[in-house]
C-alpha cells in the first residue's frame, strides 16, 4: 500500500482511493505523534511531581535532625517544638465564643452565612465563588469550628448503602480547582438528601481556590452530614500545605486571621474520616493498601492523632523496628532524652501510623507483591495479588482510590478490582488531562463521566493544546537541568576524555538520568533539550544556553546559587515553621544557624562565610532581619527566550 | 546508529506507555508507539504488525520481549517511511481536479470518511478543527500542509 503514485492506467476512482489513503495515513501518523508528545509531557510532569514528594521525606528527617542538634531552639522557643510535634489549641465549647474577636463589617459585600446552615447557604456560596468573591474570615472560622465538631462524631469509616433509586457519586482529587467542582455540580447536581457524594481526598493545594472548595464541601457536609462524605487525602496535612501552596493561599487571602484559620484547619484535617465503605463491598480510600492493611485496626485507631505524614511517632526506648525503618529512609534517630511537649499518649503507635500512611500514599502497580513506594517516599506499591488478598480478607469486591493523575480522568486496573478516579482536569497544564467522576449503585456496573474545563468556549485544535503542555513540561524540565548545572557539567566532562564538548547519545542520557534522578525517555526528549550534530553526537553544553538563574547578588558563586535554587521549596517550609508569627521576617542569626544545620544534614558543601555574606546583603535595611520571601524570590530562573519576547525583538 | 541504540530508543518509547511498569502495553497503544518512533504504517500495515507481536492467544497486551525484535527490524529496514510533503500535496490535488487550491469542508469529510481507510468521527472532527478556515468553510491545503510541517520540525 502506498505512497500513492498514480499511474495513467488507474481509473479516477482508483486515483481518489489512493489519494485518500495517502492523506489518511499521513494524518494518523501526525495525530499519534501529537499524542505521544502529550504523553511524554505528562511523564515529565509526573516524574518531577513524585521527585518533589520524595523531597518531603527528606524534610521530615531534617526536622528530626534539627531538634536533635539545634538544642537551644526548644529551650528558647518551646513553641517550635509544639508546632512540630503538634499541640491542640484550646477547646472552645461555643462557636460564638470562638469567633467573638472577629467582626464582619457592614461594608463586606461577600456571602453571609446563617447558622444553622441550610441548602440556601450552599447555593449562596456557589454563586458567590463563581463571581470570585472571598468569604469573610469569620464565616470561615465558624464553618471550620462546626465542621470539626461534627466530624469528631464520625467513625473512621463511613458505611453507606445505595440502591437503584439512590446512586452515589464519587469524585477524586480536586486540588483547589474550583472550576472542576462547579462543572461537576453543573453536570450532576448539587449535593442533597437524594444526591449523595463521596469526595475522596486532596481537596486542597496546587490550585488557586483550595479554601473555596473546602468551604463548599464543609458547608454541604454540615447541611447533609449523611449524604456528603469526605475522606482524608495525603494533602489534608498542614505540612504538605506549607510546600504545595494552600498555606500561602490562606495567608494571602486572609492577612489578619490567616494564622487562626491555619491553626484550626490542622485539627479539622485530623478528624476527617479515613475512608468509606459502600454496600459492604466497595472500599473507597485516597491512596491504596499494603499487604499488611488491617481494616479492623483502622476502624479503631484514634485517627486524630495522625497530625502529619512528616511527623512520625517518636520512637520508644530503642524500638528496633523504628530505628530500622528510619535507617532505610536515611533518617536520624532521636535520642531518648529529647524532651517534647507531647506525651506518648498523644501519639499513634508506629504500627498504627504506618497503616494510615499506607492508606493515604500507596499506588497500585502491575508488578506482583508489595514494595516501598520509592518515587513518593511514603506508602507502598501494591500488585494485583495484594489487592485480591486484602479484598478477600474482608469480603470486599472492589477498591476505589484517587491520588494519581490519569489522562482520561480514571483508570481501571488489577483485573477490574481497582479504579483510580481523578477529578482535577488540566492538572499539570491546560490540556494535560481530563477529569472524571463515578456514579454507582448496588448491583450495577459503575458509570464514568468525563469532562475537561476550558478557558475558551471552543476547544483549541489538538496541536495547539499539545504544543502548550509540551512547552510547559520542557520548561520546567529545563529549570531542573539548570539547577544542577555544575554537577551535570562535571559528569559530562568525566566522560568526555577528548575534551571535544561532545558525547554520544548514550553517554548524555546516562548522565542526565543519573544526576537528575528522573526516569524519563531522554533519547526521545533530546531534540527538545540539546543540539545534535550531523554524526548524532550531542553538544552537551547547549542545554545551558538559553537559560540561567538570576543572581540576587553579583558576587555569589554559581554552586551556591544553584543549591539555593534547588532547595528553595524546602527552605520556604523551614522558614515558615521558624517564623511562627508569620511576619515574613527571620533574624539574621536564625538564618545563619538554620543554614548551618541544613548544610550539614543535606551534606552540601557550601562555605559558611559565603552564606554569611549573602545574609548580610539580604538584610537590606541593616536591622538584623531578613525578609525571606524576598530572599527566595530573588532566586528565579530567567529564560532568555522570555526576555526576547518581552522586548519584542524575537519572533517565535 | 547501532542496533543497541535502536533498542534503547524502542525501550524508552515503550516505557512511556507501560503504565503498570511490567513490560507490557495495551495493544491499542502499539500504533502510537510505532508512530512515535517515526514510522508511518497504514492501518492495514499496522494490523499486520500487531498480529506479529501478539501472543498466540491474544490477551489485549503486548509484551516487550516480542515487540523489540519486530520493531528493531522495522527501524533497521527503514520501513514505513513518512510521506514526503510533495506526495501529500499531490494527493490533495487529485481530490481537487479543478485546481481551485482548496477543498470544501463537505468534500473533505466525504473523502476522508468514505474512501480509503475511513476516519472515525473523532478523527474527522480533530482534523477539521485545525484544517478548516471558518470564514470560507474550506481547507486551503497548501497552507495547511506547510503549517503542519512547521509544527513537526
């Protein structure tokens, strides 16, 4: 079949047939190449996302290390220890007392809630948020207070029954994307006594409207506590919020009362149920399971003691298992003498804690067995045999979970026993994926509904959408590359014996994967990242050409700049924890000692005096304090092509 | 380019679609993988290739061990080369005998969905969204081809 060279002898219809074949063949090739590019872009986003999550675990180890070595922190400032090990705020009995200090001025034009809440309040909020209004802090605090009160009475697992006339709708991760929630309500109706919903965790972080989503969900929950079910996700965790954007969103939208809101939110999270069981046969949880998942234990565990994934229970007298597990993840072991304000009765046992982590963090995979989840750094990978074993153990038929972004919004695996449902469309970038929800009832096969939020009224052509997400993915990948420039060049030069500036594709791909720690199809991506000569050899310095990190201070060395850029998320979190009054300032002295610890724990080889110099310069008004948000903002990556575009002299 | 390099290239492309990380991919993704490696088989040729890499009793999954040797040969023999621009242009010209320089939307739909290896509705809509100039409701094929070629390079 072929390339359509018509001969004179062909009839007209034969010519038309051949021509059509050529065009169809070409188009299909083009279209699948577009889809492959889209898939590559998603792989990039996902690898980087999971690598970041692993960074979270390092951070947790750093906190332990900090407590161990930064002895005078908890003498001078017991609040830091309390912050890290969690302490409950004073328990008010009455909502009115709790919000007594917050007034709603007459000039406030936003929605006003009325307690006890009714369905009109749900409508009110949805309409107000559609118009991008912000709910007053007083109402936020009231809703959170009431939500905590009601959640406390809920068991760890809610048992739900369905029938053909009463289906239930299950939604996955929303991650602060209000448009998706509104689209779901538009297609499927608002929650009510006859329209039940389960929201399976990860309501917050990453998107811009996490607080609005929480408010809609919590208000709906307060109005219909038996029909609106909320499961805790791994992002319903104040430590995760510090890194992934929700804390920042709150502090921006609620400058005066943000801190109070964050405090009570920490508590509300811990009272969210662990999961839902439908008709005694379907288990709905956020992440997954492990081979040792014990539903009986999980039914009885005191779930509110699970403060954060980054705060494992402190080990008891030389508990060998804890020490072993911590060694596996390169953690340090706290000495027995460390005083904390938390007594042992306020913690879960190590075994209980791990059970909950598995539920919130695990991912299904095709490989049989159960393995530590190395890309996320928490929970495990579980195979189809594990699924069968655990489901059989409790006479369950199916597991519905979320936690992973899927291009079609959902995915079925493990012989139909595991469904992943993900409800944040365009999660990584506009056009990256669809969102979906499930409707089911007892005895009927689950039905899937997909959607994708678009900014414009008509969908852009596929090639434009793919170009957009591909550019975005390549862009963040290049930022990763530049952040490791020195290490990469070093690795390249080791292999480039003849000092030609060139490497083979294999050599280049090997170093990229090794240094960056990202499992990506480097050969297929090479054309976007680096220039190749006619022999097929790679000019390895070409990946650093169009991009550099802006130096906040001219004299600072590039290794220092790169390191600070690489760890800026971690530094942000640590600063936020130290800056307990959320003033945005830390003292130069605190910065220095903090950095010294960071330095030694992460094994970074930066001279102390370089940091000292940098700190001096960052203290712009010489008053002994650093505005660390300014400090971190100063390290941003400059894409040369952006500059060209801005000045209008470059046409792309 | 050595055989080992081909192997690595094929492995990379395969892994992107191996969602469960168990060295198998859904048979419906094979076309995408083959095309992402730069080949342009027709639907019929694709069918034959799939038959070569499937299990004796089709499982819906293709294993890497079977895919690799077949795909390596395809690459080594430079089979299913992409269609050159001028051939593509001539094909459009065959469908436009009066040499207007464009095809009407209805004409394109008719040819693509009734001749050759017909498009599905989804494929047709996808092609139309980028190809059709909404003002004239037609596709100016010379411009269209030029645009697609730029986008790919």
